[in-house]
C-alpha cells in the first residue's frame, strides 16, 4: 500500500520492539537537519535504488517464466528525477547507494548515472548488484565513473543448471563478467547465491570452494517469500544452519569472522581460505534491529521494508512540483514510518512487489 502523506507511525509498531518508545512526530520534525533516524532510533543511511524492473534473466525465485508485468516506461523515474531523489537522500544523511533492478546494467545511461551519483556531495559509496551478463564490457567504464563495488548473483557453477535456473542465462558470459570485475579492482568482490531446496542446495560446497583460492566473499541467502514466489519460498527455504552443517561436513568447522554493524551477513571462513563466506538469514535469523536501509523502486516509490508492502510515493511529488526541501522532508517522513521489522512471524506476507521490482 502507498502510505498517505498525513499518516504517522502506529503505536503498534513500537510494541514490536521492547525497547521502543512511541514519540508523536510533528510535521516540522521532517524538516529538521541532521542524519535521518527512524522511530526506533536506527540511523537509516543506505538507499537501494532499482533502476529498472526489467531483466535479461528469468530466475525461478525472482520472476515468472511467462506473464511478467512491467511498469510502462513513462511511469519510471527519469534520470533527472532519479538524481533529484539521490540529492535529497544525501541531504538527509544517506551515504551509501546500491543500484539494483531487475538488472541495473540494462538501464540506458548507466555509466553516466553512476558518475552523477558518485559526484553527489555526501555520497561516499556507490555499489551495484548485477547478474554480470554485461559486466565484461561495463566493468572498466563503471569503475572509472566511480562505482566502488559489485555483488554478482551466481546460483550454480554448472552451465546447464545455470541456464535452467536463470531460464536462459549464459554462464560463460557471467564468468567473464566476474573475471572483469576482479581485473578492474572491484574489491571486495562479493558473489551471491539464493539457496533453494531441490534446485541448487547440492552445490553449496562447490560454491563455497571459490573462496579457498580467491579473496572473494561468497554469500548464501535464504529464499524470501516475495510476491509471485511465496508458495515456492515456503516449501524451499534452506536454513542457514543446514547450509553451515553441510559445509562443515566437507571443510571441517568454519571459523567465525564476525557480524559487522548493519551488514546482514554473518561472516565465516573455511580454515586456510583466502576469502570468506557470508550467510544472510532473513527468514530464520532476521537482523531487523540493525537494519539501516530503504529501497526506491524504479517507478519512484520508497519501499520501507523488503518484506512489507508499505510505500511512500516520491514520483507524484517530483511531478507535482515538489521542491528539493519538500523531497528531503518526504524522505525523512518515510524513514520515520519505517517499521521495526518484517511481519513474517505474525503471518504478514508481502503481496505487492516481487524481487525483480525491489532488487533484494
């Protein structure tokens, strides 16, 4: 649902946290200076921006093979609208930007967009999550434009299975993109796999082995019940504890490296490995208490929590004459309305958007 601009945070949200205090938010609060804090006093400084809801893959956990619906292009934010939102975000204390999709490399002018965001005062890091299909040709231009890091999705090392899981993806081109990312110096290089029972859970040891000789981090992600794949997710989640147990059968006890601040991944290492392993356990071990992020959809909605449907519309404000100060105030309002965490334990499930619209 899109939140009306006059709505304030419900007291029930405060009850979700035993340490939270309900504080009424007067309208002038949204125009105060300083870093944006939510009602639970978490500093929100990380904005994930979906550049497009389109993708050149049709991964089974992300998009349906047929019948996917995409927003008309005139409903998507233009480059200038997008950059206005970035400037407003920086003005209220957002420091990190991650470009996602769909597949962000499909966005026309992607290099120029990166260059403009990187030049925005207050933005200290800009990264991208990609399937790497176009990364071999784009890695150097993106690096030169100011992109600092990439996360690359790779759910299988078997070219035939990879083609099946992505419904047509070319493993060779993706691996060339990974090599290009390493060559141009995107460090640390992070690779991601969504682990799905009966699909690729038999490959976790092979995927983890990539970190033995390379200083990469391989991240194993529990499948999330977003719109369109909820039933599959409920049946197919492989808990992090099970993944770790499988890895330890092969490699012995993993070394715990740490869980760093707002990073959702708990980090481990295979003994003697150059790289590390990350485990993102959104379902079985949620990390809502340290969440520092919000999401901007390609059609201009601020999505407050990945696994909830709550949104606040910035596109209408942009096209309705909002000033830069107005946009900043709206972003502060969205931060204030951010819920404590997802509602899966209470049976609340997202129905509005799929992964391809939110970028994870």
